[in-house]
C-alpha cells in the first residue's frame, strides 16, 4: 500500500517533470540564436550609440556630447552621401519595381512563347556577386569599354565618353548597374505570386470590358500589393546600405558624386584617420532612415486597404 | 492590332534578354582574349584562354582566395542552417507568449544596416585578438561568426516550420523520442527541401560577401574571392583577359547552383515571404 503510494507520487512527479521540460525546452532551441543576435546586433547597436557621443583618433576616445551630431549638419561629404543615396533610392527603386512588374505580367501570359528562356535570362544577373558585376560594369562603361566602342561605331558619339569621370553619368551607371542586377530577382517574386492567381478573374474582367491597363491597375496591382510592399522595403533597405557597387565602380568619385552613406562610414573608419565616433553617428542616420521609411511604406500600403 | 502588340512584346522582352545576358557573354568572350583586344572592343571569342588562366594562377594568389572563400562559405552555411533551424523550430513548435516577444525583437534586427554595426564589431574582435588569437582580427573565424545568425534565416525556418505536421511530433513522443531526438530524427529529415533552399541562399550570400571580410581580413593570404577581384579591378593597368577569367571562376559556383537548383533557389526566395 505504502509502496504503491510512493510509486504513484514518483509517477506524477516524473509526469510533471516531463511537462515542465516540454513547456520550457523551447528556450533551449532558441538560446544560441538569441545570444548570437544579442552579441552581434544589439551589443554593437548600443556600442555604436555610445560611440556617437565620443570622438578621437583610433582607440583614444573621449566623450564630447553632441559634437558628432552637430558636425553632421556642416559636413559637405555627409550631405553629398545623403543626397546621392536619396537619388539612388528615389530613382532606382521605383524604376526597378515598375520594370519587374511589367516583366512579370508579360511573362505570366501562358500563350507567350519562350517564357522559360526569357524568365531565366532576366533572372540570371542575380548569380553574380556584387563585386564581380560591379567590376564588369566599370569595364563596360570605361573610356575604351565596349559601350563606348558601340556608340562610336553606330555614330551616336564622335569621341569616347568618360562615363565614370562625369558626376551625372557616374550616378546613372550606378543606377543602371543595380537595376540590371536586381530587376529579375524582384520579378521572380511577382511572377510566383501571379502564378497563384486564378486566371478566371482576368477572364471575368475581360468579359466586363476591362482593357489590359485596367486589368493591370485594378486586378494585378491590388493582388500583388503585399509582395510589392515586401520588395520595396527590402530594396529600400538594400539601397540605403549600398556599398559594394559604389566602392568597386567609382570609389565614390568623381569628387563625392557617387559616394553612398555606407561607403562614407567605411572611409571614416578605415580609409581616413579612423574616427569611430563620427562614423557611428553617420551610421545611426541610416538606421533612422530605414526605420522611418519602413514605417512610411507600411502606412502607405496599409491605408489603401 | 493584336499581332502588332505581340511583336512589340517580343521585341521588348528580347531587348531585356540581350541587356541581361550581354555582360555574361562579354565576360566569357573576354576571358579568351588578350587584354589589348578587349580594349579594342573585340566581342568574338579568341584563342588566349589558356594563357589567361595560366597568368591568373601564376601571378595572382587565386587558389588561397578560393580556399578561404570555400572554407568560410561552407562553415557559414552549416552553422547558419543548424542555428537558424533550431531557432525556427523552437519559436514555432514550442510557441509561447514570451518567445513571440523575443521573436519580434529578433526580427527588428533585419532593419539594422551592416554599416551601422561594422565598427563596434571590428572593435569587439579587436578586443579579443590578444586573448583569443584564433577568433581575433584577420582570422577566418572572425569573418564567419557575425554572419552566421541572421533574423532572415530564423524567420525563414519559422515560416516553413508552419507546414510541419505536429502529428509527427506526437508520434515521436509516443515512440519515446526525446524533444532533441524529435528535432534531429523527424524534423530535419522531413524538412530536407527547406534546408536545401536555405543552404543555397546562405552559401551564395557568404561566397559573395564583401564588406565584412574587407574590414576584418587584412593580410593578403587571408583574402577571399570578392576581395581579390575588387583588388584586381582597381588596378591602374588592368589585364582584362586575366581579370575576366578570375571573375568567371568566382561566378562559377553560384552559377552552377543557380542552373542546377533553380527550383530550390526560387523556393528559398519565396520561403521568406509566404505565410
């Protein structure tokens, strides 16, 4: 009798133990990630915040209050980087998304021939590493690059254009390069979503007399809204972080005509006399911009619902 | 009218195709030409492929760079898959209020630009260089560690875990498997395609990563492929034929992955948005 009681107690104890483990073991699965995210993201963010109030060359840092933050407003290089990055953002992201949408709608037509070929070809640029395609674009648009040869041969120009030494052309080349690399990537997102759309919706619209443009704006765009929001946010974040292309195509030049914010942070930390404090301040500007723009994009997409 | 539209569409798509693949054709053709022919605008393939390859392997340390990139990419891919799938599984299967809050905090890091944490990370690794030289500045370990755990892959695995049947977990418990055993023996084999998709993206990201290796790897013998190509590309008198050969070699692994596993690759891209 006594023995039985102990056994019972033992069993319930074992059961509650098991329940306890089952309830909390989830934490063990996520603990490594949580610690790593803390160490490699949150700790640096806090450190960068503290650094933004310090100044000095290399490791000899001391607190200087808001000096770094005030310096931002009178720093022509920072201003140039901010304006360049805004231009990249305002021109490149919309152009790319519109192009990707057009491609995806055209390629979604089941009666189109060579769909697979077109799709793969337009998607192909995203196999290249950012550095590799940047170097290729630099050479394509070089003074004796193939683009100049082509333009000379067809008679469009009488002498080679030094694209990368011209402030406006250099920006255009950077925008062209990014668009080349990422349009197909974004197209795949739209195409995959379109494939889930029931074709009868379009048929019904056609019967109701809607033309191609009306179908595009009144059916396709609303259906793709969540994915367009997703791609515009990722593209915005990507463009705000632009580094590899600028570094390898123009190195920010001519002058500061193509300098991006990320490259300026890199230069402040590792190219010039290291000024980690000011670099951290500039980096917080990107953080603020990303948070701000993401909220706006969410709001814009949310309001139309 | 309808025919006109068709012709217009095909023309448009053909131009897009030419623009998309021309840089590749030019790169491959230039790989077989002498530098001077490339600057003269030669488009046709030449006969100097062997010469370019030989020059590349003799004058540039491409082999160590390939080895470094290979080690970094493979180790990063394995660690990423392991850590992120554990977390994705934990967050979804052992869901709780507390963990959902933690998950949302983790997601916030997607908005953190790398440039913002680069300097503190550099100082972090600089600080341990003396006490733990294996993990310090200019080591492959330092190039790997901060890139392994990303909110993207945790999110990716969590999204895909939503489709994992909970009956399998119950079955495992009845069979007497431990929670760890369920993950390892049931979850991992069932989610093979998710792992494949994640592996492709993790490998490509790591193989192509530029900024962090540029910051942390300083000695020439530690250079990765993107660092090497960037270096070649910025030389004042570039040997175009040789550089194009290097770029083709650097692009080969990701291009092969792309062609043979395009379905998984697309699945990987889409896995981050559905759900």
